[in-house]
């Protein structure tokens, strides 16, 4: 009888440990998008009115495509923006045009795929790499006002600086 009790006690401990492990796994498995590491963030210049945010995340469960997410309620809820993005590299910057509320233009720089652009608030994307000397973009900036043809600057990590007017079809090297 004692042998039987000794055999049951370790089994109960194993069952208890497994139960705790399953509960722990179920909680940690839910701690993903948008709770993954944020690689870049873009904020609408009219955030006080439209509460639009863009973030790029690096999903710990997805070693392939990196995610671009959009929120139009100040970060309460998020939508994935995959249409037209086939990037396999991290995003390094997200910038919204000075006139985002009027033109819906968003730009996303990557560490190997160049620069993506959207003119419909992130619903669809296309690459705009013509004229860039490198596709590993370390920095992306926008200068201008909502009522002018603003200028986008891209700095590849291989060196140089490129500019592109919002209405242009190609980048021009300026350094």
C-alpha cells in the first residue's frame, strides 16, 4: 500500500506542474500583435482629430514577413496592412505626409526592400525605389507643409542621401 501511495504522489505533482505550465503557455501565447517589439511608429499630423497611428512589429512567431499595423482610434484596436507589402526585412521608419488628412500618403522605409508608399491611408502599398542607391534605408524624413508639394528624404545605410518630391517618380541623389 505504501508503494502505491509513493507512486501516486509524484504523478500528482507532475499533473499540477503540467496544469500550471499549460495556463502559463496560454497566457503568453496571446501576448503577440500588437505586443511584439515595435520597430517603427508613424503618427498622423492631425492625430488630435483622426487618432491615426501606424506601427511596424517584429513578430516573434513569424520570422518571415514583418507586420505593419494601423489604428484609427488612438491604439485601442489595430488592423494589419499587408496588401502590396512583400517585405522580408524590418521596417526602419514610418512617415505620414504633412497633408495626411487630405492625401492619405504614408511612407515606410525598410532594412533591405527600400521604400513603400501608400496613397490610401495604408490600404495598399507599392515600392518607390527608382533612383535609390541602396535598399537598406536607415532613415526617412519628410519636409514641407500640407498645402505644398512636400519633399521626402531617404538615407541608405550604404551612404548617401536621396530626395524625392511627393509628385515625382524617382529619387535624386543629393549627397
